[in-house]
C-alpha cells in the first residue's frame, strides 16, 4: 500500500476505554481539519446546544403529530412527525449518555 509523503504510518492496538479525565482534557482533533491553524483553539462539541435543540424538536414534533391526528386530514404527515419525534428521543439518549460519560460541551 502506498501512502502520501509526510503521512506517518499509524499502528494502533485495540481501542482502550477513555477515562473521565481524558474527556475533561479534550479529545484529539481528528475531526477538525483546521485545529491549531493560526493559533485557533481546538473545536469542541456543543452537546448542551444539541440537547436543547433535540428537546425542542421532540416537543414540536410530538405536539404537531398529535395535533394533526386530531383533525380529519390525512394521517401520513402526523406519522412522519411522530417518526421525527422518535429520532429526537434517540438523539437525546445518545447525548445524555455522552454527557454522563464526562464529555465536555
């Protein structure tokens, strides 16, 4: 396998479980191509903002879906809104687990 010049070969073993201290210090910026560019700080995940937006989406989709079912209109938009509400619940669970693990944001 050929590799581009300047890129070292990275040999990694099995992934070890990260500690709370590692999350508090911040994880490597593998997802941020501009990390450290011109002295810029490393990007951090905005988990709290994501949680607020997911909660807002849950409330709006749930209220809209149930409100739509109360009318005589076709039911498919209500089903679509309720599916979005389920997606928001899954996102909330993922966010809460990440925050409980100690990730900043």
